[in-house]
C-alpha cells in the first residue's frame, strides 16, 4: 500500500516509469572501434530484422542517399526518432526485412547502425549486393548537410575500408547513378562529386548491364528476363 502511494506520488510530481525493453540489450555500454560518435542498433532501440542475408565483402561500391523524409535531425533524440521512423516505414509500409540502409549519419555527427557491414541492404535496387548504402539523414536538394555530418560520412567510409568491408579501391556514387531518382539531392550530390573516389560511372541503370561486378542474375532482371533480385 505504501509502495503504491509512493508510485502515485511520484507520478503526481511528474516522474513516469518507462516499460522495460522486451529484450535485454547487453550492448548499452558496447565499445565500438570508431573514432567518431557511433550509435548501435540497441542504442536506438531498433526492431529485430525479419530476415537477413549476408553481404559479400569487401564491397566495391559505396552508395550515398538522403532520407528526404524524415528531414534533418540535430540532436541524438531527434536522430533516433528518424532512425525508428525509417525502420518502421521500410518494414511496415515497404514490407522489407529491416531498415534498408547499411548505415545512416545524423546532423548530430553520429553514425547510426542500420543493417551493418555484413548484411545485404535494400537501398539501391540491383546494386545492393555490391555496395554499402549510407543515408545522410535530411533533405539535401537545396542545402548541404552540416560539416560535421559530412565528416562522419567520410570517417565511416574510412572505417569500412580499415575493417575490410569496403574495398580500398572502392568507388563512391550517388543513388541516382543506378536508379531514376533525385536521391541524394542536388546539393549533396554536387558535394560528393568532389570527394576522393567519386566515380561518374555507372551514370544510369542501363550502365549496370555492362558492369562486370553486377551479377548475371541481376542483369537478367534488368533485361526483364527474370524477377529474382536483391
Ligand atoms: Zn536513395
């Protein structure tokens, strides 16, 4: 009785009790190998993926995206909310297995773990099996992300190379180079064109048919001869 009264009192003065998470995440204090702020799946309370397929690494390509919606986030709580909304949208509306991107980077300068280095993404149709997809959270059609956000994108790519998940000879492209989309936005696209390792090939989806890195089964899908693809 006294206990219940105490709880009522605390509620009365504005203290609320959060429901405990369904899964005990041991990684709240996880040490990451990164020299920039890094937020693990458990730290942004990611839902478990419905399914996973391994990604063969090191991948030869890095694909840059913007989120468009949700818009830019500036603080850890805002960026966590953006991650959760993207994951919910991809899993519930698109019926994908998980958030599509391998990683996302927020305006708070932190990298957020999506599918990670070793799991096949769903971010660039026909190109997922040979790339890591990084989403720069925000709408970057007309303005550039904050300098810190761009710096973390570059540091994350460098970390991927160091960890052997991205080829040291990798090529950097924007999503629009493999699909008819305005992603990653004109402003961001013009920015990454200046980055080390940017490649202007492929420049459109049809170029994928001439690329040795693209698996034959994927080329068959592009030609319209098969529906199997990831
Ligand atoms: Zn995109």
